[in-house]
């Protein structure tokens, strides 16, 4: 049993490192949209809108 434990630990370590490498590669492929792309310009906006919790406190 003591002969196989180091091999199992090494295999588990390799698998874990591979999973980390795969996750890093996938994260590097993510492209975040520009801020302008997040706003739907076609939505109507109320000019007289107030916050739902009331006006901001005076400074």
C-alpha cells in the first residue's frame, strides 16, 4: 500500500493541475462586452424618474 500511495497522490495532483489549467484557459477565452453594449438604447426612459426609496440625503 505504501508503494502505491505516492503514485496515486501524483496522479491526483496531475489531474488537479490539469483542471486548473483548463479553467484558466477557459477564463482567458471569455470576452466581456463593452459598457455601451450593455445598455439597450431602445428602452424608454422616464425624464422625471425618482429613486424608489426617495430622494438622496443632503450632504
